[in-house]
């Protein structure tokens, strides 16, 4: 943990005081409760699963589409935390499938359902087909598992959102904002809470995780030098989700308070810290070709080729925010956790029209990105999406 904190420019863990003050209550609630974690083999899902596991739950089931990540989760838990008195089981299932529906029908007895599944990459919105899958995973699977939770008598449903849902500029952030609207509708039938939080440092598929991959493969380190982001560690992401799930009131959205412990840092700055931590001196290159060439010779000299450029792709937000000016905040309930309080604010007709129109595209097996963008603008009139025509997959 300390090494990771150093890499993201911090000295202290964010939520230590809040976790400590609620520790006995957390243990009492978790040890007497049954949990289902959906998307539990991703970086945040694994962190949440471990936070629940180490407090000895009565029952903990984990579902994820990734069989390999699930195997690693179990190995990790057995190697670090061992065993619990309650039932712990994992299932390699797609929550959009009939098999998952059968699984819920045969069991479904949970006190808390935590949904961590998501398509989280801005690059996933470049083509209309992956974009449609993003809508399915981020919006409709959430609505479906919410309905199943209501039917099964679950007492609380937690779903992870993103900081990019506040004044969204990309389709991923907008899909999570629309998901929040669907959550609000179901909040009339079940208690829900969620969390918006910063980038999870070195999470699967992230740019920082890519640094590890590039080092192993003797490839250049590439990062934008003009984008600054807030970062939390995987453990902090698990703590934030669990705190929201257990202590969030209906419709609450938890987020990390901005303080001296949480500061913006650029990807390029993290890259430099990361290389120095490994004993390499960063060598700045002028273009991709030079970086690729130098990667064959520089590492032997204790240097690493780096390409730091300005961001020029679709969907990148200039700055990060966890809430908007028109949201109601509670900044006093916790030391380092802020809470957005929400009324059940949603437009039934818009939600129904969105569902119907997306379903129509699927039935015809034909839709364009423009079709979907139009639907998003109907749901979010001030959506800040700009199509630049250049995507991350077109860069090294």
C-alpha cells in the first residue's frame, strides 16, 4: 500500500478514520449478513470482496464473467485471508444470461447485492456495437439485477458509478449518469446507494496497469502530460463501496472528499515516479518510432524510453469532479467521505422511451453511433459530448 501511495503522490490512506470509527458496527453487520457481489473479479470487485470477506460474512457469493480473474481472486483470498465460517462461493456467469437468471431463481437470498460490473473504458465507445454492449452492461443489466433483487427481498442494492457521471463528456460517463436515473426509479421499491470515485490506481486495463505490461514486454511508456486525475488505491475503492453499501441512506452517492490527502496528479508524473521506483531514468522521445527503437537498447543502460504527449482523443475530460453545482451535499457525516443526497428524481416517460428505442435498434440489428448519441442527448440535454474522430486505439 505504501509504495502505491508514493507512486500516486500521497502519504496517507484516505478513509482510515471513517473505517476505524465504524469498525465494530461494520463487523457486526457484515458477520450477520448475506452478500452477492456482481462483477466481483474486476479490480474494484476484488477489493470489495476482500473487504467483505475479512469481516466474516454469513454468506458471500461472487459472480463475474471472467473465469481467469475469478480463479486469481480465490487464490489471492486463500493465500492472504484464508477461510471464513460462512459460505464463500464464486460463479463464472454473465449477468445478462439465462444461466444467471436460473442461478438467482435457485438462490437469490441475499441481504446486500453489490454490482461492480461495468464497461469503463472511453475507448469502448468508438464503435456502435461495443457502445451498445456498454449500454447493456452499465444500464440494462443494472436495471435487471435491481428488479431481481426487489423480487428476492434484498434489503439494499449498491451499484458503482463514476466521477465521470458528473457533467459527463463521454459516452461511458453518460451511460453511468443514465444508470443513476434508472436507480432512482427503482429506489421507490428498494434501498439503493452508489459511489462516484476517482481512478483506481493500477486497476486492470488502466493506463497505470499498462505501465506494468510495457515494462514486462520491454516496450516504451506512453502517457498524456496534460491530464491530471484523482487516484484511489484498490483497497480504498473497496472501503468506499462497502461504506456506501452498509451506511448509505436511500439514494445516497458517496465520494472521496477533496483534501490535502487527495490531490490531482498527471499520468506523466506517475510514469516518472514509477520508473524511478524501478531504478530507471526516464528518457523523453520525440515520436512513436523513436520510442519503439530506443526500447531495444535503453533499458540495458538503466534508462527507459517515454513518450509524453498532449491528449487529443474523443471523450477525455479536461478536469475531474465528483458532484455538480445543483446536487445536495452532506459533508459532515464522515471525515473523508462526502455524500450526495438525492430525491427520487427521474422522468418515467424518458426512461421508458429510452428503453423502447434501444430495444428497437437491437431488434433490427442495426444502429449507428449517431443514433445512440441522439438518445443520450434526449436523456441528458446538457451532455458535453464532442466527437473528435480520434480514439485511444489509434495511439501507441
